[in-house]
C-alpha cells in the first residue's frame, strides 16, 4: 500500500457533473445523511486499497447493496473522503 506524502492524491479525484465515467474509473457519491451527496470519479484501483475498503464497509453497513443514488454511495463527510483518497496512490 503506497501512501502519498502530500495532498496531490486528492487532486487526482475528478468531480464530474456529467454522467460519463472514463474507462478505468468509477463514480461514487459522497456525503453524510443530511448533506447533499456529491459525485466523484475515482480510479477502479482504489477498490483494492484497505483504506478505501474501510469506506466501502461503512457503505455496506448503511445501505447493504441497495444504494439510493443508483451508484456507489459512501456515507462520510467529504473531508474524510479526501483524507483517505489523498493517502492512496
């Protein structure tokens, strides 16, 4: 597991308003219950990272496999999402 030593990893995450997702990436919706969820596009390789898998476990606990947004929903604050993704290379 490789960690970035700077915040540059978070800059690799692209926020997209359109519905297209580039090949090798997946869309996730991030936000807590009361907060409007925002769509981010992250590399599929994040699925193999233990830190990202912890976020997925939290998502599974809350939603199971039925995600209300139609895509993968991660129920956490955006700052936590950025912290985790900035540590993943």
